[in-house]
C-alpha cells in the first residue's frame, strides 16, 4: 500500500511473485487507508468511552479510593484508547 493523497500504482515483487496492492489494511486494530482517512481511530475513542461507562459502579463507589480508581483507569481505559496509536495519522 502506498499512502498518498492520490492513488499510486506500485509494482513490488518478492521471490518472483507480484505482491497485491491494497487500498486499506488493519494494523494493530486501526484501519490504515491509502487516502489517510482515520474513521476507525475515531471509533477507538468511543470504545474507551464504553469502558468508562461499564465501570460506572466503580467510579460511584465510596468504598474505593481515588488512588485505586486512577489505577483502574490507567490499566483498563488508557490501553483501549491508545492501542495502535503508533500508526495514527497526525495530519
């Protein structure tokens, strides 16, 4: 796949076999497209929001310290949000 504003045809051969050129692929849970769209990355933030919502009983509990709540957030919410962030488009 070539990432560009305009489609670029590439001819890549490996062991005398031409490789297929694709317009999009999934890498680390993020969909990468040749036109640099990031629709799937937007969905990732909604997944993290869903995790926060499912942990509502923990956030409302008075028996759990703020320090523990922060550790739960850092271990359950942040990884969902940042999974695959190394391939996000920053433009």
